[in-house]
C-alpha cells in the first residue's frame, strides 16, 4: 500500500474545485423544490393541489432528469475519452450560466428549458469530479477520506441554498428589479410587475456563484495522472457502454443502477416534498395568518407567501444540517467498516424506521415547539425554534443524504479506469437522475387521488411521502444483499478487474 503523504498544492486545488462542484450540484438541485411552488403560481397561475400543478411539478423534475441522464451518460463517455478536467470545467460553467438565466424566465416552457440545461451540467459534473478525485491518490485510506470529505460539501450546498433563499425572501422587495433587456423582449417577452421582485427569481440567479472561483482556479488544474499516463502510453481502452454488461461487470452495473434509483427516489419522493408539506402544519398556518392580517388582499397574499418561504428555508436548513452530519459520519466510518454492504446498512436500517415516522408526523399536522430563541450570532439562524418535527427532519436528512456519499466512495472501486466515468455515469444518471428523480412527480401524482387519506393537499403529500420512503428504503436494503464487495466479487481497489 502506498504511503499516505501530505496534500500538495495541486492536490488541494483539485479538492477545492471538486468540493465547490459538489456543493453547487446540490445547491442547484435543491433550489427547485424551494421555489417551484412560487414559480408555478406566477408563470402559470397554477394552484397547489390541482392536477395541473402536479403535472407541471412533475415536468420540471422529470424532463430535466431525463435529459440529464442522457447527456450525463454521454458526459461519462466524454470524461473517459477526453479527460476529467476539461469535462468538469465546462459542465460547471454550463449549469452556473443556465441557473442564472432561468431567473429571467417569462414562461413555464422557458423555465423548463433552462432547468434542463442546468440539470445536464450537474449530471456530467458529478461523474467527472468523482473519477478525478479517485485517481489522484494512490493510498486507499487517503483516497476514501478525500472522497468522503469533499462530498460532504454537497450538504453545505444544501444549507447554503436554504440560507440564501431565506435571506432573499426577507429582502426581495429591496433588491434591484429583474427585467428583460429591451432588445430581447420581442423574443422572450417581459416579466410582469408582480415578478420583478420575486424571491424565486433571485434564488435561481444565485446559481451563477460557482462560476467565479472556477474561472480563477481553472488554469492551475491538472489532468488525472492515471488517465493521462494511460493516454500517453496508448494503453487507454475506448469506453464502451456494452462492456458495462459484460459477465464481469453486469451484476455491478444493474445492482448499483437500481440502488442509485432508490436512493434518489427517497430524496425526491419524500425529503424534497417538504416545501409542499409545511403549509399543512398548524404553526405554519398561524404564522402565515398573522403576517397577512390587516393588509389588502394582494399584499396579504404576498406577505403570507414570504412567511411560508422563510419557514420552508428554516426547515430545509435543519434537513440539510442532518445531511451534512450524515456525510461526515460516512467519511469517518468508511475507513473503519470494511464491508461496503454493512456500511450502507448503517444508514438504511435506521432510515427504514425514521423516515416513515417523521412524515406521518407531518401528516398529523400538529407541531409541538419546545424552545424558541434568538441565535443571531450565527448567520441565518435568528428566531430558531426546536420542535419534534424539526428534529425528525434532521434525522431524515442524516440517514438519506449519508447514502449519497456512500455511492461517491463506492463507485470508483467497481469500474476499471477506462470505464470509470462511463460506469459511474450510468449508475448515477440512468439510475439516480432518470429513474429516481421522477419520484418527485410520483408522490405528487398519487397524492391527487381521493382515496389517499388527508384533509388537505399538504397532508396527502405527507402520507404518500411516508409510504414512498418506506418502500424505496426497503428495496435498497434487499438489493444490498446483491451489492458486490470491491476486491472480493467485483474489482480490486485500484479499479482494475480481478
């Protein structure tokens, strides 16, 4: 085993840019659940709980996921063909610029287009970053730690988007008005006065942030040494999707793809439904009513909406803080638990119990607040409250998001170098993005049926989320029995077939 050495300045640069990429991957993905409700109401005049709302909610999740899966798979091929650095750089620029432009949307179709190009960039970036990091370190323990801790920044991205959205919701009216330049208005239309200070638009536009450090650091980024060495020696085999289904890799490809789909299904079919569930809580309804009292109807609706958005951002912070702890727990445990199956079950077994219970609590709609205090010394955390449901969503985030870091550590070890990007891309994009993300629509669709218990759309979504989480985590737990152990029945730790 090669000795662990201190990170060089070049290695630090790679880790920094990968961490930024991971953080803003999640920043971009979790942005939509926070703002979808407001965007659909403004651009389409669609009310929550209606079939039309469920249809467009599903389109905004499924079409980008479908295109992201297709182009992400192509990105995995390009990563193996042309190198990790080049593909990662352009993918980050693509999703950053697309996210900013989506804030200028004048129609639902325009928003759908830019969400799709954003998703394409995110899908490609994840694969390139994981392959790049895995090939940068020869020492297995150091490699596992780097993969684990850099992926933990994904949850910083989730916390950041919740924080940014909460701040914007409070100060949107004092920010510069968003308008379409005059020479473009004949092509894309104009933004209605009600949307010129819409918090969802500012939140979308904030996705441009990761492009700034990338432009500065890019000239100093090296290529993957292992990929470059094989390329220079002429021994780099051409990547092939068909090879993923060869006798050596077929089981690995199928099982990881299905399990990735279940992991994403839990996140989008349950955890990311929280913004649609929260308006059903008695405490949230009381705060929205208090914010709108004594105001004319349009101003009352806007005040209630801003209050709901701030509360949603606060709950999302709790959820993402749990995810952050889950990722760090994975980074610590990955070097101590030898069996990858047992490591995964550390998150799956408690999650099978916790998530259905938490969402059933949201279904009941009664929140018990134990403590409320001012933590203004911590940015974004003033007027903090402690409640049973808040603790529950923290734990739900811990056990759900920790699984995502598992896949980032696991996948580089079960595909050889020339297939690493393609194999990771197939599992993450075909499984996670194309099959898993659409569970956001599945939950919304099932919740529209009359047989689903619940007195309100929010209660119906909560109880369906509990069922979706239970079924998908159980499927993952059963599939873990078939998951290949690296170096035992898959490939060795250097990523080459045994």
